[in-house]
């Protein structure tokens, strides 16, 4: 990465050309020099220049921060690899624009007309970079929101059966839900499956009211444990229990290291989630494309305004150092 110094030197014997030749002769072995063509700017009073000098440092830091944030975003979107790419072109193709703008600097009269007073020019540059910053933040926020929603939906389908979404595994015929009965889904560690099958029917009991029975009844429908699916760590079972003892069953299940999966079956939910996933992926790609395109454009806008501010800063500091009229190179 190149390092640049912006310097100004008083004209030797009133000749800027002599100053340039002297600089070239004295630094030819240690640096490559480029002329920065700064037009004749409206100076105003020395008091106004001193006040402006203090403000320029603040604006300079702000603009530099915006340019670096834009550059950081481009690097992140380009990813790693031997030759990071942005929109099908090497990343350095975009980042080298700053070098090009600096080494062949030309004042942009259309954007920053020199007939304006220096404070007005500075505010035009500040407003330009502020607008870029706001647009950039908005694009990043839009992209991050979509990406966050997509990641959340993807996480639902990740992990083991004790945590991941059950939508793609549970069918309508797995679920029994009546006034008296309900379905409980149990993620059983594989090492505990044998014990679960042997004991789950006795994990709850209840005494029915307003009946001829005066003893406790089993709260679990016998042989209702149905294996739904499995992964490398867990087996998922459907168990049908009486609602009156559902909570007691869940307590016993947890004591036996079984994870209770609270799940409500909704017809067609798997298709809805799949459609939502496809929609979010498309929105994410679109938002990323817009963010990258906007960032590449705004990088040039912000860096251009920043360099113009640098030019003004060099000009102001040189006038304050060498005095009027401006005779420096």
C-alpha cells in the first residue's frame, strides 16, 4: 500500500516551476512526486482562514472514516482468496481509484465551483460525504436485516433433533389432539432409547373424576410411542397422553434425560417455510448486489470529495504559513 504526503513549498524566486524542479532533483531517489493542481481559491480574511483551519481537521477525520468504512465493506463482500473479486473484477480495480484520483488530481469545477467561498466549498464536500454515509448505512441495514432473517430461518433447520425445527418431519397422521388426549414429541438420546421404551408408559397416572373408577389410571396411551425420525444423536418419538397428566409426563421425561419438543402441527407449514427460505435467499442476493454496486459508486464519490477537502486543507495551511498572495507549489 502506497503512502502519500501532501506538501506545499514556497515558490523559489517567485517561480513555482523552479520549486518543482528543486523538489524533483532533491527527492528523485526516495520518492515519486506528482503535482496537485489546485486552482486559485477565494482566500477571504486570515481570521476566517484560521477558523476554517480548525474545522478542516474535524471534517478530514470524518471523511477519512467514511471512505475507510466503504473500503472495509468492499473487502468483506469480496471475500478471501488469492484475488478477491467485486462484480466480476479484481477488488483492487476499485480501490486503486483513490490512488489514481490523487496522483492525477484535477479540481472538479462542476461539483465544487471555485467561485464559492472556502467555507461554502467545505460544506458542499461535507454534505456530499454525509449523504454518501447515510445511503451506505441504509443499504447495510437493509442487507443485514434480510441476512439476519435468513440466518434465523436456516438455524431452525440446523442442529440435532433436540433443538432443530420439526416441521419437515412431523406429518398430520403423527398428531392426535382431542378434548382428552394430546401428542407429546420426545427427542430421546440414542443411549437412552431402550430405557425410554421400557418405562415411558408409566411416567404419569391420574384419577378420573365423575366416573365409577376409584383408582389411578395410566396417563399414557399404551404403545403410543411412534418413532418419527432419527439423527446421529437422537431418535424422535411421538407419544399420546391424557391432557390431565401431560405436565407430569413431561417432568418424568426430563428426569430421564429426554428433551420435550413443544410443537404444534400446522398443515402446509413445511411448504410455507420452504417458500420463505427461497424468498429470503433471493432477497439476500438482491440486497447484496445493490449494496456492492452502491458502495463501489459511493466509494468514488466520497474519496473524491475527501481529496478535494485535502487540497483545501493544504491550501489554507500554506496561506497561513507563507502568507498572501498564494505563491507556493
